[in-house]
């Protein structure tokens, strides 16, 4: 027997609360990331703090929440009841401690496991909590979960409530950067779900009067819809529904107790099922479910007693029960729609007629495409079997119990050399590679038919598994990896056009990225520096004097597999593709991909910037 792998009492360790969180952060906040994705850890930290403030509002305490993000420092101030002063330190530093266990204090809260602020505390280089109540103030300061300063309750004239300040730990969240666009989207959702609440973010105010109706109106801004938004409200449930005239797939925004459940769950599946059943019964026709839901844009919010989520980040509801004396989630939503939606359609005949026409149009298009879709699926299956286009990974986004699911990535590359280099250096567990052949088609203005008829689009759609719904998406991150030259930029633009035209919700949900790879390698015998810009190249040359070797990478294929491992691993640099909410997709595509060449030419000339770097 080998003595090198002994297993004795000395191998057994007991970690305290902060050590465990810091050693296994993924168990508490999902993936770490650098802030380029909306589900990166730094936003989960903010959300955990915000959830407590939102729960105070839900319980009728405090109508305003102030949020400030300055570089890496985050401040959240609410005007709720304030944490009980004698338990202030325990609440943020003792596991399984908190008021959420007592349903008398928090009836339908999001945070129920007593972990949230402890995770923020342990994963922050600096963490401060202050509570104001009963005319007194108490506070405590921590570094990486270690208590440094505790100030006992003292008299003060401050308004009641809680203030939390934290700075994420750079040793855990490497090279992170908060993106205000993601934070604003999160805060807007909180405002939509809590009419009457005011959230002030860096002096910008977010409020909502009509809840999910306001949310949907913002999402469909400048988009043609088939009929006005149907807005239904009841006890512990709110639903908003319409159908887009230009969008092809289904789009859902789902929430539980104010938590954005981006992966849906029992409430969303129950809603989709109940919607089909109610509409079939109203029209007395056995419509195909896909025809009823095609192009739908909707939102659902429910409140559940002691919800059970399938992960700490609460992205999917696992609860089957509403709680208390209420029926199951499925029965509750079905009964609500059967009553409210049926009554609405009877009272609003114009909306009912428009919805009927939309369903019939979807049915017609489905039948026209049925033959093409069948052939397209067969081609995609054959190509996959022969492994010509896709080098898949082992873990997928749908593996809800796998903590690596948020790291799943599909690299879309051009040419065999680039795809070969990435394939050889990738993490086979979480990173897949899809190889393009030539430039994709400009799909602007084309119908969904082209996705099935064009081999590249058909195979890409099959690789992503998004034909029927983005809920089935196989990879959390879709990364366009093209050369940093004119042709590479053009391919990027064509791929972004494809996603905007047919699957815009992938972009809205923060799944699409551009891979940044180095333009230069500057090295001497002792050190190698990879540079992503001319300015970085100049600094590297100055650092590695005298006369280091300089290599200009003209394409991804020139980067060896060994080097590629540096750029798609822990040091990966991704630029998220984000939509400006002030501009419609139609306007964007029309300007950049339409036939208005003179206008684009003028735009390029007016915005052209040329930098000349001269090095002696």
C-alpha cells in the first residue's frame, strides 16, 4: 500500500464561516467573473444587500432606497426598520442567523437562508454595516469577514434604517468593473415589482406606477405589437402579456418575491401551460401550443411563502406550493388565468380578434416552414454527428445542479486555424467551439425561413439549442471570437445582426460577448507581455528595454494553442454586447445594415479617430 496518499485525522479540517465562503464562493454567489456579465458575482453581492432592503419595503417599512456605486465602492441605504442593534454583528457574520426565519417578521421574503450578507461580508475587502433605530445607531466594520471595529449603540438623530458599504475583494474578483447598465436594469426590475418604491441610483431615480405593465412597455419600446398590453393583477400574482409583430421567439420575464428568476421554474412553466389552456378554451380551438406562444412578450410575478430555489443565486424556482391555505403554484396560476384572462378577452373583443389573427398567422408560418425545418434538423444532426462544426463541452447551461453551468461558453470562430487553436487550449468541461466557414449572410430584413435554409445559421441555431426557446440555451456565454482586422470586424457585425434579428433576447439577457485577444506580444528572455492596444505595446517596450522582440498578431490563427490558454482561461477578457434602451433594434439594424450607404459613410467620417504612436 502506498504511503503517499494517507488519509488520517490530520486531513480533517473544520472551516469557520468566512473561510468556507472564501474557499467555495461559487456555492454562494455562482460564478465570479469580472463584471462583464449580469450574473457575475459582484452583482450578486449587490443583489444580496438589496434584497434585504426590498424585503423591508414589502413589509411596509421604508419607501426609498439609495444606491451609490463609485468605482469599486458600493453603498446601499434603506429607511426600513433597521437591524436590531444587539444582533447587528451576528446578522452579518454568523451563519444561519437572521430575521428571515421568523415569518412573523418577513412573510414573503426572498432571502430565507441566512447567508446573503454573510457572503458579501466574507467576499469583501471592506464591509461596513450601520443600523439606525429607536433613536440610536450601531455599526461594525470588517475586512474579508474579520471584525475590526464594533461601535456599540449610541444616541443619534439619524433616520431609521440600514446602511451597508462594501468593496469586493480583488483577490477573488480579479480585474472587476461594475457596469452601470447592468445595475440600472436590476434596479428598474425592483422598481417595477414594487410600485410605490423609489430607488435612487447615483442620483438617477427609478419608480413605477403600473408594475409589470411598465416593464413590458420599456422592453417593447419602438417595437410593433399585435395588441395593447394585457395587464392582470391579483393577490400575490401579476401578469403582463402581448405579442410582438417582429420578434420570432418567446420572451419571458419572471419573478418570485421580487427576485428575477432568469431560469424560470415552476411558476413560469405553469404560466406557459395555463396560457395555452385558457386560450384554447376561450376560442374553442385546439391551437398548437407553439402557435399560441410564438412572439409572445410577457412578464409574471408571484409571491410565495418560504420559496425554495434551485441555487443560492435564486435564478430558478423549485417550489411547487404557494404556502399557507393556497393551492399549488400550478393550480393557483391556472385558476387565475382561467378567470382573469378569459374575462379580459370577453370584455375586449378587439384584443381578442387581434390575438386570434396572430395565432392563425403563426400557424400558417409554421406549416409553411415544417418541411424546411425537418430537413434543417436532419442536416444539423448529421453535421453534429460528424463533428464538422461543433466541438462540444461536457457541462451545459441546463445542468442546474452543476456549479460550473454559469461558466459554459461557446466560442464562435472563423476558419480552421483559429478554431483549432481554441479547441486545443480550451477547458473541455465548460468551453465549446463552433467553427464558421466564410462570412455569414447579412440577415437584416429576412424572415426566419433563412435561418433554416442557410447552413451556417441552421447549424449555429442547433448548436445553441434555441430553435424553440432560449430557455433551452446550452451555453451561458456566447462569445464571438474573430480576427481584429476588417474582415473579422465585418463577421462580428454580421453575427450580431443575426442575433438581433432573430434572437434579441439573448443579447438583452446578457449572453453575447466579444472576445478580446492581444494585438501584440512583447518579450525578452525573462518576461513576456501581451498587449491589447498600441498604448499597452509602448508601455511594454519601455518596461522590457533594451529592444525586446515584438510580434504583431494579424489573426487568431497566429496565436499558438499554448498561448491561447492564457486568453480564454482565468485571464479571459470579454466585452459584452449590450443594447442601448433608448434605441430600437429596427432602427439600429436599419442604419448599420440597411441600404443607406451614404449615411453610414458620413457617420464613419464624422466619428473617425486616428492615433499615431511614434516610438524611438
